[in-house]
């Protein structure tokens, strides 16, 4: 993972800046779908966790450990910080189609590959 941004609700995602995942307290379904459609992993804090309680400042490097095979259902992933701290987050794509879009780097890339 190159870049993760985190916040309370769905932030605006600047894909041109290398955003690979977004970590938030919650998502509306449409926001999670939009992220996946752009090839970005939607991550949610586990119950009781927030940026403040985990000591996240936005000034550390994150590595998301994702074990294969991915499923559209809720998966718990480990997030390792360059400070040595590790915590867990929820990853959910929602449907097989959204997982397919993610594997292709987003819906646009999927459609290009499908039609070429």
C-alpha cells in the first residue's frame, strides 16, 4: 500500500495522489461503492477504534496485510504502521461484482479490459 487516508466519514479521494485505501469510521453504501469503483479499498475501524484512540496522526506509513482469497463479505485485515504499532480494520466490498472491479483497478479499467 502506498497511501491510506483516514477520517470520520468518507473523504474526497484524490486518486492521482496514489491513494490505495481509505480508512473511516463508517461509509454510506454508495460511498463504499464509489471507492471500489475507483480501485480504492474501503476500510472501517473496528468497534471502539478511531484515529484518536489508535494514535493515528496521518504522519506515518501504513501497510495493509490482505490475505488471499479476497471475498466480498467482511474481512478483518491487519494494518501495520511504520512505528511498529499494529491494529485491525474491517474490509468489505459487498458484492462479487465490486470485488471484480477492485481486482481490475476499478470499473473503468474493468470495462476497458472487457471490451478490448
